[in-house]
C-alpha cells in the first residue's frame, strides 16, 4: 500500500528548477512525479530532483525516473537526482540505472555542474 508522494516545485532561477520529492514512489504515485516534473520543464535547462525524502521506490517508480530522463533529454534539459537514499541508490546500482541517470550527493554539487554549462 502506498504512503503517498509529495512533490514541491521550487524555481531556483530561470535555468534551474528543484523538485523536492517525499514519500513512496510506486505504482500508485509515480504519475504524480512525472506530471509535476514534466510541467516544470518548460523553460529551465536543468531539472534537479531532491530525492532525500523518498521512503520507497519500486519498479514503477524506477520506470518513471527513466521516462523522465528520456523526456528531459528530448527537451534538451539536464536531469539530476540529488541526495538519493540508500534503498533507492541500491536499486539504481542493481539495475544499472545509476549509469544512465546523473546522481549527485547534494544540491550544491548539482548547481556547480549546472553553473559550468
């Protein structure tokens, strides 16, 4: 059973948007993340997902992250996941997805990469 998902969108500047994600990212909630992230992709060149509040992620959530990655690449937008919890990091490593998605330890690291582009 899903515990819900909360997504807070914060525009950092005209080129970077931060989405803070909290709760379970699963079959029941993954559409919420995809919808919010897709809506936030309008102008910025960098979309950052703060995953520190994610308590659970299943294959549906993983699929959503991969779909979002495809959408951002097609839109010429960079996608970075920051503060990825151990359970999700393990899932990404086991599936090899950690080589497809860009992961950073914190927002400062993501911003430093963003500022260089």
